[in-house]
C-alpha cells in the first residue's frame, strides 16, 4: 500500500527528497534544505505533515520532525536498492551540516551511522573536557563502544578515553 499509493503518487523530485531524507532520524528545515536541496525546508516539512505523509513533529523539540518508522524503513530500503552509495554520502553531508550548526552529538551519530569510524573518533576526541562538563559520559562511552575494536585500537587515546569513561561510570573497563 505505502509503495503504490503514497510513493507512486509523488512527483519525481519530491519522491527523491523523501528517499534522501530517510537516512535522518530527525529533520529540521535547515537540514532538509542542505540534504535534499529543498529551497524552503520549513514549508516542505509542514506540507508533508498537513498531507499526513507519515511525518510527525518531535515531541518537545519545536521545528523538528521525523518519519513514521515503518514509512522511513520503506524509504530507506528503496534508497538502498536504487542508490546503494547514497546513504553514506547523505549521512556524511548531514554530519557536516550538524557540525556547522554546533550540534556535535548529532554529527557524531551521523558519522557512526555512516560507519565513518576515523572521522567519528576524531570528532569525539575533539570534544575534550566538554564531555565531563556537560555530563555526557555515558553517551560518549556508547559512541566509542560502537566503533569496531580494530579501528578503535588504532587510536590509543580513544581507548584510554573509553577506559576512563567506563571507570567514571562505575564499570570496570
């Protein structure tokens, strides 16, 4: 039903934008403009919501939206089938946009999803004492734990940081 009734009814440009945006957990106007090359991201997201196109606002975060998870899964499968390399390219572009906006956490999440391990480690390590001051110890430990051991061990300072964070969290590393 989704495939035939919803996607097939979209213009080619809008369908392409939906496929591209499916790599994102959450969307904002600026991110939509940067990733899907939509001139007015806010209007685009509002139209999708008004048309009940499986887009819902993120609770408690004004201006942020997400796809219904089933619709997003369908879009991502289509994107992977039609353009296998696009997902990584789009996630890297999203990471760069988030970084330019100062949303380092969102940038790291995109880099991890893209499996851009060295870039993710570098961004995590660049945060320095912000980790401690902002109380993000469990988050950073989760990020570093997501990196494969073979890649993580190429950066001894990342291994040491993970050990320290685990120790601070009360878990022996």
